[in-house]
C-alpha cells in the first residue's frame, strides 16, 4: 500500500523525509498517517481505507499543514 507514497515522493524532489504509519488495521479497514516534511513546512495526511476485494481504497483523507 505504501509503495504509492514512495512513487509520489520521487515526483516531489523537495521532500526532505516521509514517514508512513499504520495507526489501526483490521481485515476490512485501515487508518494510516503519512507525514511529508518539506524544507519550509510539514504536511500530514490521515487516511481511512477500506478493503475492496484484494485492494485497499481510500474512503477519506484529511490534510494538515504546519
């Protein structure tokens, strides 16, 4: 699931670091947090995902900037 974020990081060369964390997970849903640190700010995304067949689909995303 997190390979998507690695691919995204490569497209944004000014990202200083990223840290994906799974906060909670069950067989059918997951809550994950991804923090991207840029030179001048930090972006944190909180995702809720649900399993659809063999794939995970984002059902909600909340963004915050510092």
